[in-house]
């Protein structure tokens, strides 16, 4: 799509511990690929994707350029990179790994780190790796309860199969544009 003045830019960040699948979710959404090899994100990485969303009030399509920020999940970087990473964020995807109860609990700290810089922004909670049914340690009800406490939506995703990935990104964009 050609660039034009009516293209809105939105900064989204993915938060969560190392290994929960933040980078894999972005790769699935932007390039529709998945790789089993785990390569830790060093620092931050920004990926762009242009999408079209429908304005629920007018029904008109709206073009949006997403600036999707990925951060390394090591807790030490919550503090080190916080200001630069979270500056200007308009929405977030809080990602936990459904095979790790700890990764859900850690989202409390990620949200606190983010909101101390951004204030209140739309968030969606993602329970990633839902394709690993046998290994699930975080029931959907726990994720949903956690999200409800934060006045947010919860969704199960799988970067591996693509399950709900597109819907998750569309959902956060709609919450950012049409609160």
C-alpha cells in the first residue's frame, strides 16, 4: 500500500518474560512464519506492519501502521530499558506462556513497569502456546481473571499454529483506536 497522510501510526509493545513467545507472535503476525529455535531478543526490536481496520462507528476502513516493539524478557531490563521502551506506547500485549504459571504472575511486574511510564493504556492478555494442551499449567479461567482485574481482555494464542494471532493484534488495535 502506498504511504499517504491518512496513515495512522500506533506504537504497541509486547511485555512478558523471556521465552513466552513474544517474538514468535510478532513473526507469525507480520510474516506468517514460525521457528521452533529459541533465539533470545537482545535489547529491543521494532517491526512494522500496515493493516486496515474497520471503524465501528462509520464502517469505513482505516489504514494503520503498527510499530510493534519487542523487548528482551529478562527482568533486569524492565528497569534499564523502561523509559525508552515504553515512551509513547499506546497499547500493549501482555504475554504469558500457558505452560508456565510463573510467567502469568510475572506479568504484574511488567504491567507495573510499563504503566509507571505510560499511564493507563489498552492491554490485552495473551496465553501463548495453547497448542501444548498436555503441558498447560495456566487454565484460561486464571488468565481471564487476571485480565479482568486489569480491566482487559484475555485470549489464548499459538504462534506455532497461528491460532488467534491475527485476532489478538486486531483486537488491541481496535481498543487503541476506538475505546
